[in-house]
DNA sequence: CTAGGGTTAG
């Protein structure tokens, strides 16, 4: 192998020493730290918030807060969200809900709760929707054990009537805690209050039961749906696929594809991923490949999971050409890719002296890092 | 603008 290719392969996987120029950069220039860059972002965000049009862009709020949360800059999140309370929008419930949701997704449940408590003094009406946003904030912040308390306390104190969404959120919390039987008893509770479980309720339960390897109970939920005339959708089927794959019942998974098709549903990426995984488990590469092709034929988009299940298996079987093709497809969609898997493919291609392909993958890997796009002040 | 359900991880 040429030495320059070798060096490039090692650079991309980070196993070589930093280059001279990088060292110089770090020592002499003292690059702006991540925090100071984010601080800049915070200031820009607060300045932009003065514009009413900016405040209506909720996706910018979500992406900015998400970026700060993944950098663990929680005080910056507090900074930009508390700053929003001075605008008249805060008396619109939808805007307050946005802040509650953002705090919840950032794991800041106390802040979400405080926001909810402050709504009356901010002249903002509270309905069951903001109540539900607070319940969801418990779930999103993974403080699942807080849900029940918030539910009972607020129902008593504010005499808000919970609806299906409220119950579904509580049920989700119990599912996440693995308390599946409590989740079921909340379905009863909800029905005692005159509310019917809907498709979302059932899908939440199906997902939890099959995921916890309680296949027979999953089947019981499925039967309940039928008696209540709730029509399963592709998510219901995908939950069942997970159960079948876990139980290594590959042929039944194949039959399930046929079944959902007769019901007028279309399998999606998750369905195909399940089939691919099942055949990989069985060591059946031909069928795994066939289902990948079927996925492509159905105009589904292979994703991170497709990649992670299929590519290592292809490498194991020495099918580096197909592994290469799939890697290219995935990386062009800018999914962050596990570099250990990429390494397997590159090693295989190098072993087969397919240096051009190996180089191409390495180059793609270099540009594969996730890029954050944000256009602040784009509406000035 | 407004609340609830899917694989990873950003």
C-alpha cells in the first residue's frame, strides 16, 4: 500500500499522531473554545428574539436548545429561555408550551415545572395542553417516576380534566420504567374515566411488551385492539417485528410482511431492518441481501440501523463490494457512522487491493461529521 | 405556532 494512502487511512480513524500544523495551531493561536462559541450563539439568539418573526420560528428554538443541551450548557439554555418571558408571546399558551417542552427535552424538569407554575402571573391561560406538556417534560427528561405525582397533584389542584393524551403520557412513563402491569392498570383507570384507549395507547403498549420480551402479552394487546376496533398501523406491526426477531422466528416475520400488505399497509425502513436483522441472526446472507434490495425497491431510505446491522455481517462474509456500496449510500445522507464498522470495510477493501474504493470511503468519512446549520437573524 | 407513540446518536 502506498504510504500516503496508509497515512490518510490512519488520519481519518484518529490513530496517528496529530500533524505538525495542528499542534502549532493549538499551542500558538489558542483557538476559540467551544464555550465561547456557544456564548456567542446565545447572545445572537437573545438579540434575534427581539424580532417577532424570529420568535415564530420554533425549529430554530429546538435546534439551538438541542445543541446547547448536547454541550451540557444548561445555564445557557436557562439564559435564552428565561429571556423569552419578557415578550408578549408568553401569554399565548402555545409559546409557553414550547418553553416547557424545550426544558423537558433538555432534562431540566424543574425549570419546566417552574415555567408551568408561572403561567398565570404571565397572563397565560393553562389548559390541559400545557398540563400535558409538563407531563411529557417528565418523560422527555427521563424523570419517569415524577409523572404520576404531577398527574394526581395537578388534577386535584387545578381541576383540569385529563384527556387521552394525558393518560398516554402516563402510560408511556410506566412503560419506560418497565412497569408494564402498572401501565395496563392505567389503561383501566382511563377507561373508568370514560376515555377510550386509542392507537397511540396501544402502540405504546405493544412496543413496551415486545421490547421486554413478553411476546404473549403483546399478542393479548393485539387482541384487545381488535375487539375495540382500533386498526393497527405500521408502527403496531413494527413493534411485533421486534418481538418476532427477538424470538428468532424469522419465517413468521416474513409472513407478517405479507399480512400487513394484505391490510393495505406498506412496510417501511423499520420493518425491513427487522427482517434484515433476523436473517443476519440466522447467518443467512443471501436472504439478508435480498431484503436489503427489497427495501431499496420499495423506495425506503436505508438508515443508521440498516447500516449497523448489515455492514458488519457483510464484512464477516467477505462481501466487501456490497458493504462499500451501502456505506457510500449511508454516508452521503450524512448519518454519523460508527468508525469501527467503517474500518472493517476499509480493511477488507485494502486486503483485496481495492485501494480506490478504500480511499473513497476514507474521504467520505472525513466529511461525514455532523454539521450544525443555523441561520440566525435570517429575517432581518 | 400550541400536548401523546419507532431502532442510534447527533
